[in-house]
C-alpha cells in the first residue's frame, strides 16, 4: 500500500494554536523576575486540562527512539479526557504531527518541526502521533492525566492511517 507525503512546517504558537500550546519562552504570557533577580520565570506556558472524571496530574519521562527513514506514520491517537504536554530534555529537534479534534480526518493532518527548546501541550481531544524523536534517542518530560482505568475513565483512542503517511526529512533543516 502506498503512502502520502505530509509536508513539514516550523512549529510556531500561531500555527499550532488550533491543536494546543507551544511551550517555550517566547510564548509566555508573562516573564517575571524572581529569586532576587537571578531567575526569570516564563509564566503560564500551557493550559493544562487534567481533572475531568476524577483525573489527576501525572509527571513522567518518555524515552523515544527515532523511527527508521523514510519516516512512515501509521497510527494517530488522542486523549479525550485531558491535555498532554511534552517538553524535550535531550537537546534534539523532534516532529509534532496533529489533526483537529472530532472525527479523525487524515486529510487534515499537519506536521511541525519542533526545536529542542520548544515543547507542546496538546488540547484534550487533539489527534497526534506519538513522540517522533530526531537526531538520537530523546527524553521528554510529559505532564498528562491519570485517572480511573475503567471504561468511563478511558483516555486513549487510536486510529490506523490508511494509507500511511510519509514525512520527507531530507528538506528539513535539522
């Protein structure tokens, strides 16, 4: 089965706004001088949404291994009950692939190239691909929703892509 090419664009707060928040210093709503002026607090970087249906915040580290090239995407997921924030810890760029909330529409998928100093916070219900590390094995600090494991608390939906999508990384400045 053939795959479609998904174009890649830089990750910016404006372009990513329909899907969530970009977590970086430039996107801060406010920068505060704290700790006797030795620290700048880049304040309120993402709208976390974790409390629905008995949910609570989880902080984890995800370690992601780069996929083989050409980069073939075959699965998308969403978390309907809470947001999910990723912040890179390994100094490598990575890819962010999303589609709008609602019924999954493969034609509406968008791919972003994220710099090593940019994180993302997916809004609840935003379709996204799992972590797509570039340049080596990469760790991500992840803040997402924990909650009941029963059917009412299920917070993961997955869809298989048909056809699969491919991202051309040859033209991307990595």
